[in-house]
């Protein structure tokens, strides 16, 4: 991935603060270093914002953090996010940075500050 030296323990502590303050959904999962993945399929829902499979792959390839959500992973990049079903390698949701909500913006702020 991007070979960052992020302190994921510190990131998770900050994310927990955001959860406690009602900014981030408690189901976000645990932040960890992004695991490389190749998309094999994309749901129509994943395309509803006009994101292409190539764009979604770019979000995964350039993710600064990944949130482990048991059977799926949320990849967060500065250009967009993608949710990938781990076993099937199928994107179920993807959106560009202009569609980021306050939660994603808060997560990126934590990452910009190194955790």
C-alpha cells in the first residue's frame, strides 16, 4: 500500500473519541494498515454515485487506513472510500471525496494529524 508509519493504536484511540462524541458510527470497525486487495466485482449500489471500478480500485490502492468490519473492509483514501466484501472481493459501496460526510472528514483529520 502506501507504506505509511501510522500509529494505529493512537488512530483507534482518536476514532473511539469520535465515536463517543457521536461523530463516527460505532460500527466503523478497527483501524489498521490497509491490506492490498483486487476488486473482482462491484455492486450496482457501489456505482450509484457514478464511481467506476477503476476509481474504486484506486481508493483501495491509495488507502491511508482500512477499517476491519469482520466480513468487509472500509478503505479510506484522500480521494474516496470503498467498502469491500473480503471473501468475494466485491465493492458494495464507493464514493468520491466530494461526497465525504462529516464522519469521514473527521477520520481524515485524525489521519492528517498522525493519530
